[in-house]
């Protein structure tokens, strides 16, 4: 398995942010984002966690009724990232 360069990872993360903006305000599951990016789910989750650490996206661990998910998460843009992206 070949390594993906930092530059390509940054481009994929930018595409993830664009995807989340496109579907905003609807949060997407990791699997939906990985399908949109045509990437492995584990790889996409690693990138999502990097974006979360940069405060660009928010992880949602509960369903709309308030029950916690056991193994999955939904993701959406943070309010600050949405405002900044909207200005572009």
C-alpha cells in the first residue's frame, strides 16, 4: 500500500470540507463522506479527525432523538468554518 503525500491529504481534506458545505446543514455519516470522496472509510475517518482537531468540523455522536451512536458518527461544518466558506 502506498503512502499518500501530505499535499494530497490536504486536497482531500479540502474536498471533504466542500462536501460538508454542499450538504450543510445536514450532517453526513462517515460512510457517506467516504463514498463521495471515493476513499476508504478508515482513511476518511483519520482525515475527519484531523479536521475536527483544527476546529473546522464538528462530530455528532447522537441521533436526532438524542440517543448516542455506538459505532458511528455524523459530521458537519463548524459555524466558524461555514461562515468563512460562505464568504468565498
